[in-house]
């Protein structure tokens, strides 16, 4: 892609990210929808997360799978409510970076401490803030790299590499926090258990002495 084309495409993308607004709870359809209506609605809402429409971020099989794995409630008479749409928007964003098990754990934990309306509005606020912050930061670093290297392609390459490494680190941190959140007993040591583990080799040693007929008496 020519330098002018790169800059034009970047500017369009930055603008899309800055202008995107995830619908708040009250803006979600208040009439129950059938599967095909759900997919049509969500494809429009999730377009910002897709690479030029190449990826299908939501399909009927995905939705059925989320229900099967208890990530969201079952539809009522094959119809999906505003609550289902909120779940699906949140899941569709999270599945780009987290496995299903982690998504299930974090959503379950959050919805146990608050209702779905508050959880969803918190999620949409975080997502919109992150998208805008990402747009501003990528734009600034792209321009700086371009100025330093004099090449739009080199600037893109450097920035893509940095973002990829940061994404990996952020995903690792998110997974670690979810493990700690859902299994707090695994995140902290148990002194009594550690003492018990320290004594195990002695018990084995004692048994070995007895079985070998050794005259040494450890007691």
C-alpha cells in the first residue's frame, strides 16, 4: 500500500474508533428477537471489532454454543431478550482475547455481585474508553514512528510489533487475575499445607529404613 493510502486508512480507522459508542442498556431493543434478527443487530453493533468484515464475530452456532456452556440464559420460545443481547455483546468482545472458561468465570463473578444492567453498562463504558484511548495512542505513536523513520511502512511495522507484545502481556495478566479472582485459595500459600509437604520426605525415608531392615532407628 502506498504511503498516502496507509495514512488515509489509518485516519479513517482512528476516526471510527473514537466515534464508536456501544449502545447502553436502554438503547438495546426492548422487543424479543428471533435468531436471525439477533445476528443482524449484533453484526451491526460489533462491526468495529471486525477486520473489514472478514471475520464472522457472531453466528447462530456460536450463540447456541454459549447457551450450551451456560455463558448466558436459554432463549424463551426461541426468542432473545435485551438481557441476551447484552450478554452476547460482552461475550463477543471478550472472546477475541479470552477462552470460553475465563469468559464464563469473569461474567459469572461480576453478575453475582451486581445485576446484569449494571454489569453491562460498566462493560460498555470500559470498552468505549479503551477504544478511544487506543485510537489516540496508536495515532500518536504512528506519527512519531513515521517522523523518526521517514517511512509509513516501517512505522506500521514497529507499532504492530509493540502492540502485539503488549497484547500478549495484557492477556496473560487478565488470565492471571481471573484465576486469582475465581480461585483465591490457589493464589495464596497455605503455611500448614506447606509444613505437611515438608514432612512427607521424612515419612518416606522412615518407611525405606524399615523395609530395608536397617538397624537405624529414627525415633
